[in-house]
C-alpha cells in the first residue's frame, strides 16, 4: 500500500509539470513545435531567461525570442564512413507585431547541419524567420 501511495504521488507530480498554464489575454502566446527526433526549448525573451522552457508569453509589440534546438545530424551529412551526432544550436527571432490575445506557433527543424525556425500567426501565415545565433556547446 505504501508503494502504491508513493507511486501515485510521483505520477501526480509528473502530471502537474505537463499541464500548461492558461494564456494571459493581455499577452501574445507562442507555442513551440518541432519534429519527434528533436528537442526545442524556449530560452530567452529580450535577453531575459525564462522560467518555463515550453512556451513564451510576451506583451504586445516588438520582441526577440531565443530558442535552443537539439537535432540529429546524420552520418551521410558529414561524409563517408562517419557516424551521426546530436547538434545543439541557439536560434534568435525578432518580430515587431505581437498582438495581445493572439496565439503564435514557432516551428523548428534542421536540414543537414543547418537549423531553421519560423514563426506563424493564428492563420498559419509565416510572420518571421529565425537566424542561427551559434551552435556547439550552448
């Protein structure tokens, strides 16, 4: 019985970390989307670290977003007889028209060595593209 209670307590704690907060209607919400074999985390907004790496919420106006993307680079992208590896890159994206109550989606991926990220509005129109900030031990 004691084991059951401990397991249920741990499961409950894990489930709480999966629940996303409700969006603030006075801010813009930015959700993150990426491919299954990658990891994308929110890193900073306007050079300030975030408390939660799963999303961004920003006041209306201009902001610079920074995300950390970890993705596999296949051996075929390196050269003959090379094994693949995981590459980590920081990407920065500036957008000047965030609107209160709007939901945006930041999609990211990679082609070979090169990461990419694009910001889409609620109608899935591309509104901004990220630039690669740096890659390596970041």
